[in-house]
């Protein structure tokens, strides 16, 4: 074990975060997402919800500030948006990472997800809870 790493960050997830480069994307998938047929490597975090994983990931991974959008959500196509998105916005704001969200139609999201560095499979039960994060650069601290 290491100090300061939340227990929900598995060794596989930490390895993926460390292996990702600038512009690589990670998909945090809900329990309904077809993770094993999507293409990229799958990291299973069974029993966890996306908000807690998102919060932990953002402690280690900067978001890309060179792209117009660095966060992508699967649009439900309805005027009323999924309540979980408010949790995401709160977590993103508290991370102090500059972010700009783009909504993608469901099949457009699936297509983008095929090119993710990896997919993190969670037990999230909220519908349209999938989120893609684009990794930025670590600047001198």
C-alpha cells in the first residue's frame, strides 16, 4: 500500500492514470455501458459509483486545457437532464480543474468511447451517467 491514495483507486486504475499521456481519454462507465464489447481495456470497480471515482481520479489527473472540451457526457436527448450531472459539476468545480463539457448523442458517445485509453466499469445505476475525461499536462508545482 501507499500513503495518500484512496482505496478505491485500484492498482490497475493507478497504472492506467500513470500510463496515460496528454490528450488521452478515460471513460467512467455506468453499470449499463457495454464495456467489454466497446474495445479499450476495462478496469472493473464493482460496487462503486461514478461520483466517488470521478472525485478520486481528479485528485491525480489534470484535465486538458488545450482542447475546447475536456469532459464529455452521454446526452439523454430530453430537456430534463440526469440529476447525477449536478454531482459531476459540483465535483469538477471543487477539483479546481478548468473544464468545459460537451454533450454527445448516445451513439456518438459510444463511438468516442471506442478510442478511450481505458474504460472504468462501475456499478453506477443512474441512467446516462457515463463520462469521458481528457487528460491534460502536469505543470511545474
